[in-house]
C-alpha cells in the first residue's frame, strides 16, 4: 500500500472517459496540496490531503502504508509513449552523417540506408541480445517518467525475424515493471529480397506472418508504414483486413512525407494514425468524428532537421484527438525522454502545456486501447505515477535537455 503526500500539484486528468478533444485537452483537473492513496496496484482515492486523513481506508490501514513525501513536487499519471520502435540492434550512424552532409531521408533510403540498413543486424542478433537492449531502453524511459510503452517489431522483415523480435519484446516486458503493448510492424518497408516482387511480400505478411503472430499471441496491434517508398493505401487495407480477421487491432504510419486519403483506412477503425505531418484538410472532419488518434512524433522532425513540424493546432482545433510519442528508433528519433517531446510540442507545434500533457497521458492511453486503466489519476485505475521535481506542471514543458523526473512508479510495484 502506498500513500503520496504533500503534493504541490496533482495532475489528475480525471473526467470524461472519452478521447480528449479541443478545449477538453486543456482541462488537467489539477488538485493542489494533494495526496493519493493506493493499494493492490490500484488508486483508492486522489484528493486534497486533508480529505485523505478522513478517508475510511486510510483510517484502517494508516500504520501499514508506505509513504512518499512529494513536497514541492508535481505528480502526473505515468507518461504513455504510444509509438516506439523498441527492437533494433545498432544505431544508424552512417545515415546520421549522410543527413548532416545534406542527404534527405528518402535519398538515404534509396541508396540502401534507412530502415533496410537495420535489417541485417537484427536478423543476425540473438533474441536475448535484442531483449536486453530493449530492457535497457525501457529502464531509461521509466527514469524519465514513462510507465506505458508501445513497442514495435519492424527491423526483421521476415516471418522468422519478426516473430523473434516480438519474442524479444515479450522477454523484455516480463523483466520491466511497466506496461508494454506489442505491435507487429512487418509492413515497415519491403525487404531487399522482395524488392522485385513487393506484392509477394504483402501476401507473406497477410497469409504467414500475421496468422503465426496471432496464434502465438505475440502482438496486440498490426502497424503499416503507408507512404511512398513503403506500402500503398491498397496494401494497407489488405494488411488491415488480415489483421482484423485474426483478431488483431490496427494502426498506421500515415502522412510522414505525403498525404493519404484517410476515409478508406478509417473504415477499419485503426487505433491511431501516426506522424500526420501531411494531410488533406477535407479529411479532418472524418478523423475528428472517429475514435482514431493522431499520434504526433516531433522527435523525428527534430532529428531529421526538417524544420517543419506537424500542424498540431489545425488538428486540435478541428476536434481531432491528439497524442504525443517519442518514435524511439535508431534512424530518425533516438530519444527515450518524453519530457523532450513535451518541449517540442509546445515550442515547435504551439501546443499549450495542458494540451501536451493530455496528449502524453490519457490520449496516449486511448491510442493503445488502455484508457480504462491508464492515463489519469482516478479511483480504480492503475497506480502508475510520475513524480517530478518541479512545483508547477508547466515546467515539464519548459525545461528541456535534461530529466526532472524524481521517480516513476508502476502498478506492479504497489502492493
């Protein structure tokens, strides 16, 4: 049992259970001079500290509570990183140098770099080494306040290697106290051996990879990189259909470099469209009317040196539910700290601190289908918290380049 006391600002985000949109993204439901009481991995009550002292549960168990003094600190729900490429073997340093010299992402990919350059190292790596590296990254994420992480495969690009990547995710997740949501991204790019027969690779994803992953229960979602140079909208629809047939939910990388018609893909009720740098404005009412989240990953824009960021203001003001994530990966966003993403959201995409925190918590939980358990501090939800050494929640977006997280606690660590 756990009691957090003397909290300067408790960012609860309690309220409506639906996706937060528009003005609702600015309502953090902050409680000052607060306390939170937890037991059995769940939140019992979160309220003013003076109210905790009168609570019947506290009166019965006060001698058995493990107390954490949060004086001068801000407590938020554990951050939710809803888009990461957790499984890879090596950084892409050659790509990094080429980009510094002026090559674009797409030019590097055409020359044999990019995603395909990570494949050989992943295929050669042992499942244990991949899992160990993933676990090290998860620990760094938790140290910065993240307690829930979506983790993709996608650098194996064969049935055997994608399954091993997902097994590595499972192995790492078992050794980490937070929550990991596994995603199959076999449709990242067409691997070199199928370059002349891309439709045969799509067939392999649909008829071999997805059924085996579903049978082994290795993934919750199937993702597709729907973009020029990767997979077409028609390919994406075909892969979505195979995923749904086998009981897996869907999500997609959309609009990183070029816009795509969203209506046909929305028919499959994907959990999220990620990147969304490019879109047709006529599609925004359709997206706003759906439960599909637009997950923005400004860390990739920063690292690629693009100068242009997703139009978060247009999306939010159109009623689209927006989440934020790191896009942690070796080629375009080697960042595990969600605090830096919060800073980019405010300084480069002109989101308010309130909107950014909402996008990194409850809306991220919606993007993973976990909003009933994660993303807000309310009675009955998982006891996932991030305790920050700042007195005002706006400082989470103000300070950058470091880590102001004092401690991140997960539900499995609360008895």
